């Protein structure tokens, strides 16, 4: 038994111990294997990256636009500088959105990539609220006062109230009309829409506290203080208009600038 143990001990002592050169060689071999592994992974990644950014499979071929009631499709695509056949991975959603927001008609916009080859554009448009006539031009304006378009010739395409008598100076498309008189004229429009819808077509601003309304069906003019007065004393005006139309009385105007009563000027 003792001889066996000694023999085993001798065998273990006879095992070769790797030299320093062999250990160095083994380390170099392991390093080469690791480098080859990363080179292969990088090469495959480059191939995948190249495919994604150059393959026509990801070129934009379809654009869906939602929410545009006033702007046409071509205008949106052009102003967003969106080009068909652009690779979807190359297309910059943020930059295109910023360009679209420069259009005063567009209040909000979101652009989404739908892989492999589609864009979806959702738009919230500003709505025109009045046609303001000033300096021999017609200004299409929102309720808040943002100028959407400017025309030299009258157009009734939008069926809006015409506002006259307001000096806005030199204003351009996209700028705001921040006059108090305009805000009060919008209040008058609100009252007319809710109480006398379709009956009046023009509002002439005389001052912050005086407006002249022009009736559609005849040449009746109505002088009021404000939209709130119209909301509170609508019944007086309604009865006066009915009387004038029934009796066909030729009048100059109906003056409502008296509390709870009106004056018919013949």
C-alpha cells in the first residue's frame, strides 16, 4: 500500500509544468479568438446596418395624412420636404415637423414612421373665424387673431363674417392681430352665431364700445355696444327685425345703445 502511494506521488511529480512561452502562446491564441469573434460580429452588424439604410425595401412609398380640411395633400408633403423613395431610417421626423409648423394653418402635427415604407402624418389645423378687410386687402383670421392668408380680391369660399373698420397696420401671414376691438368683434360673432345664425354678414367696428351690424336679407343696420349686450337683449332685436320685415318699413338703422330698449331710426 505504501509503495502504491509513493508511485502515485512520483507520477504526479513527473507531470510537465507549462513553460512561460507556452502560457504566453495560449494567451495570444485566446486573444486572437476574442478578436475574431468581435470582428465577425462587427462585420455582420455592418452588413445589417448597410442593408437597413440602403435597401429600397425601406424607401417611403406611402404617406397617409389625417386632419387636413383646408390644406391639400401636395402642400403638406412639399412644405414638410418629404420625398418619396427616401429611406425611412434616413428621414428626420423632428425636422419635417418643424417645417410644417411654420405654416400658420397648422397648429399641431405628429409624424410617425410605419415600417417598412410608410409615413403617417396627423395634423390639427387652425380654423378661420372671420374675413377682415383692411388696407384694400382681405385677411383670413382665426378667432385668436392669427392671420392665415391674405387676398386682394374678395372670396366667399369660407362663408365667414366680414369685419371692417379696424386698422391693423402692416401685418403679414402668420402674425397676430392683438387689437382689443378684434377680440370684442369675435364676441359679437359668437352672439350672432348662437342667436341670429345666417342673418348678418358684416360687422363694422366703430370703437371698442360700438359696432354696426349689417343684415343679409335687407338693408337693416344694427348699432350695438358689445356682444354681451346682444346676448342679454336679443329678444328686443328679434322683435324689431320681425316688425320691420313684416311691415316693410324703410329704416336707416336699429340702435341698441340704450339699456333694455332700442331705437328704430327711419
